C-alpha cells in the first residue's frame, strides 16, 4: 500500500461582507494530530500568524484522519505562505480570493471525472479500453491532466471539480485488489489525493459529489456563506435565505472577483434564492456547475436534471453551465429547452453549456456519437482533455478546451454578454 506525507487539498475561497477573504486548508494524517493548526503569513520566512480548529475527523474504514482549518481575515488577492501542523510538512503558498466586484481578468479550470494515475487507474498509454494493460508505471504525471495543471500553475486561479474523484469504487477492476476490498478503496483514495496535492495545496479546489463518491470528505473545507455584497435590500434578503438553505459540499455558492459560482444540488429553493440575489453590478458573470449534464452527445442526457434546473438557469440569466459525468469534452451553443438561442454567442438569453469530463480515469473515454444536435459546437474524445474558463472582462468570457498530453488548444470560443440588468429575471 502506498504511504505519503500529509496532502494539502480542498482549499476553498470565501469573502466576507467587509471585503476580507478566507481560505480553508485541509490535510490528512495517518495518526490523529495533537493539534490542528496552520501557521501562515505574507512571507515564507515569517509565518507569524496562526489559526487552529477542532476539525479532525475519520470514519470506520478510513486509514487516515482529515483535518481542516479556515484562515479568516485575509487580504484579498494576496499571496500567503502556510505550513500545517505536521512533523513532515513544508511551506506552501496560495493566492487569496479576489473580492467580489474585482474586475481583474482571471481563468478557472474545469477538471471533472478525474481518476487516479498509475497501477490502479489510467496511464499515459491510453488505449481507449476499460482497463489499462500496463502492470506498473511510475506516477510522474508528466503526460496527464494533473501534470498539465502543474506545468500551467500560474495560468489559472482556481479549479472546479464537481464530481467523481479517484474512481476508488472501481478497485475491483484490478485483480490484485480482489481480496482487499475496503483497504484497496482507501489506498486508491490516498494515492489520488497525494497526486493531486501539488495542485490542490496551492489553488482553491472547489468540489462537489458525483456518482462515484461513496465518501466525500470536503465538508469542513467548503465555503460558508456570507452576507450579500450588494447594496440592494432584496438581494441581501435572498442571499440570507440561500445561506440558510446551503449544504456544502452538496450545494453551495461563492463569489470570486467578477463571477459568482453556484453549485446546486437537490435544493431548488436554495438555487432560486441564490440566483435571485446576484447583483450583476458586483458580479456580472454567473456560472453554475454540477455533475450530470442535460446537454450531451453520444450519451444519455439527464432529463430529470433538465426538468428541475434548466428553467431556473434561464429565468435568472445564468451565463455558463459546467458539467461532467460523460467522459469527454463538449461545448454547446447557448440553448434553452432544446432550442438554440438565435443570438448565438452575441448576448444570448440562454446559458452556454460545456461538458468537461474527459480529464482521465480508469473507465476510459466516452464516444461522442455520430448524431450530434445542430447546436453542438465541439465534441472531443480522442485523448484526455479539460476545460478552461477565462473571465476577460465584465462582458467577455472565453472557453478553451486543452489537450492534457500536449497543452494544445482544441477548441476556443468567446461569449459576449452585455450584463446591462442588475437583477436578471426572464420570462
């Protein structure tokens, strides 16, 4: 079984009503720690600040303890250095969240359905089959999605991963694991989070559950809702209602710079209150992410998801929907109820949708089929890939799909939205 030093992952951004930022730091240890603390500061040589918590938990089959500390009162858009309370931890750093309304351009990576790399998962020799035939390969990660996230670490500010981590529940696909059950499951999780740690220990890594999550330990590192930053009274009331209904990591929201992200689960009441609270004068861009898509090609769409959520996304003028579950990369023209928006990418009323599920896992890639709808703009399943969303300004948003092995751009598009209404409500 693989052992590793404590992994830092699940950094989660928050921003309070006074413009201060917060960041949650999570890490695992094999033994329960005597203290759960993080030392930090704006210089690697002067970690003069410290915050501690009582957040340290495990479960019956786990071999590790999950620890979490939220660093509050941070200055927005500032590099902080930190070290967790562990004997073999090192000094890492992160960039604190941008305050709501900050119009500085930045990029977000959409990396969904990402599995462990190596003997229990996928390797660089992807033959499109269900299981890889290579018995062992060193997890150098040079040609994987994680490797690409590492080499481009300065090109984006946070990662969205709404569902399907590690694919540990596929442990039985490897014959060597046949007699190990829960131990194999836990070992795969540990290996995956160790591989992910260089990324998730440095960038806010925003998550949600998918269908492969038997266990998801991100709750203590997820956003805690703050009061609305809008000057509008109705927006503050709706934001407070959404805060009361939020249940991270299943459904939650956060504001970061010029965009607001809504991660919605079953709670339609939460989603409606949250979307109604968005003041486009503060956060012009609204992105919703989830796991199962209702626009996809080559696979069955989630029709119940569409019936439940699509009307709300249209009503409140959501700009972009980011989904996974289907193991490939896809982009659709703005569309509502199966009908493409006549404005296309030039100020549409309907959301634009992407699927970013081709990051790589043991189950391989999903074909895009031969019958694609007319509003399908891009579909790729030849190799592992992921999406990048760049907020260029308050009116232009660029979506790129990146081939993980080479870094080449497979598809690019720019969505223009005028964002002239502070509170969007469409019939």
